[in-house]
C-alpha cells in the first residue's frame, strides 16, 4: 500500500516527513490487507475475532487486535505486536519523575485501581488490561485493576463503586468523570479516591475544578495524558501538568487545514501521527483529527520533549450552515436529570434526550433544557434551528464514552479527500 502511496515521491536518499502524503482511517481500512506488514491477519479474520467479546485481550497468533470507538465514523482495527506491550510500559516508566514514583507507591498503598470504560467491545481500555494480564501476570497484578462497565445504569454503577471499600485510583473518560461528580454532589456516591486518570476525550478546566470540589480526597488530583488506540504511548504528563510527546517513539505534527505546519502557540486544524513503535501496522502522517497547540516555551520540568495542549476533536464540533460551535457552549446540566444528550439529526434539527433523576416530571426538564439550547443557537445567529423533545434515552458510544452533544455524522470518505490521490486535504 505504501509503495503505491509513495509512487510520486521524488527519488532521494533523504526524504522530509512533510513530503509524504497524509493518511486517513477510511483509506487505510479499505486497504487493510495491504496496509499490514504481515499477511497472516486479513481483515475478515480480524473482524471475526472482534465479534466475539470473550476474546477481548486474546492475541491472534502473536499480535493483539483492538478497535477504536468510531467517534468520527468507521471504527478502525488496530493491530499491535506482543513487543508493543513492553514498549508501552517501558516508555511510560522511562518518563517517570520522582513525583510519579512517589505517586504510584502511595496510591498502591491506599487501595485498588478501578477502570471504568466500555465493556461491549475490543476497546483499548478493557482489552489492553486483559492483554497485559495474559502476557505478564506479574505486571498486571502490580497494577491491580478492577474493571467496571461504563454502559450500565448509573444507579448500578454507583452501587458497584460503593461496594469497593478501598478505591484509591479511578481511570475513566472525562464524560464519565462528569457523571461521577454529579453523583458525589448528590450524596449517592461514597468513594474517596486519591487520584483520577482520564483519557479518550478532552478534559476541560471547568470539569477539573468541579472534580476537585466534589472530591476533596484527591491528594494527587487528575492525570490526563493524551493518547489513542492507534498509539497508546503517544505522550506523558509531567509533574508540572504538561503533556509531552514521546518524541523518540512518536512524531506529532500540528498542521492547518491544508496540512501545512502551524507555528508553536497556534491552534492546529488537526494533528498528524507517525508511530515508530509499531512494526506490524505502520501509522505514517495519520490524521487523528484532534486540535492541539504546542507551547512556545520549554517546560519547567526540564524534559527535552515538546509539550502541548489538546483543545478537542474536529469530530465533536457542531456545524450548522457556516457556523461551527464547540459542544462546550451548551449548558446541559439539570438538577433533575442524570443524563442529558443533544443529538443533531439534520443540519438544522436537533433532539434532546433525557434520563430523569428521582422520578422527576420530564416535561419541565425538557422545556428548560430546550429553552437553554435555543438560546445558544440564537446568540450565534441561528434562529431557524429546530430543537425537539425525544422519547429516546441518552446513549453511550460503543466504547463506553458518553457525549453530551452528538453532531451530525457524515461519511469520512465523503468529507475528506482520499489520501491515495495524494491531493491536499480539505474539510
């Protein structure tokens, strides 16, 4: 596949990375069998394996297979060699500062670690833990993990957490963390963890502050490293709270809409990922779809690796005509609702889904939230947007993430120029 993709690259002993074409998930998945550097795992066999939830974390021959959540469209099938487990943990431990070693020792003494992610698929949160348990039981025991499915009803999830007497560390998505904050504030959640770790979504400053207020037990706060199923060892978070690229194993390019590099301090339109630790499934200038901003100054922690901020994903933005809105502009919190979800069903049509709390009357809750949503649209010059009540309950993604705002999806292949054509990319 790459031989065809690079056919027009000028012959030279030295190739600049920026001279190579951008690759994207839909195109790579269409050529999956020619993408992998091994021929023993055709896509049909990988998908057959992924259909059996009992095989989560079970290798096929000498490779592990996961799938992404499909936030931006079609889920990707990710293949990792058994050596990648060693790489992932080795890279992580190599970046540890004294702060991280003390944190890890203290948290282990305080109690157990709980992971709350999707349990209905071969996703990295659940599958990678099971893979480590199979390949390195001693390592897995040292990181003692209790797994809880995010998709279950909130009441049952809270009950399950309350049954565990010594929770010291919770690993989950920011969207689940927001739910835990509401349950803690309502007095239903009794746990007192010392540490949260988040990933898979953008952690906002507002949510970080809400968590600190709701959980005064957080001695070590919230760790929020940036990674993806495509590259589990993408970055690390230092003692000063900055995210650093593991630049000896990963190349991360912040680019504009024309796939040209943006200066440090400038928010990118997307980010391109090149992974140097996966010899089975090459990711080279792979469009992740995230908006990042590299810091202009060096980090006080002293790391030589560049640090950056993550602002969000292009796939989460709401587009109505020429107006683009961040999901953060919608206030969907309500005292009488456990979950609220705004779903875009057409370009100018939205529906509100609610799971009411304490058997509250749904009618007034719908009215107040719809009024709030319409106000946001009016404030942005969108007076002709319809917002309706829905009888459906809010839904999780397949990987167990909960998105309060679900934009209208268009096929990735239709909204992006094909990477195989080697043309500049446009939204």
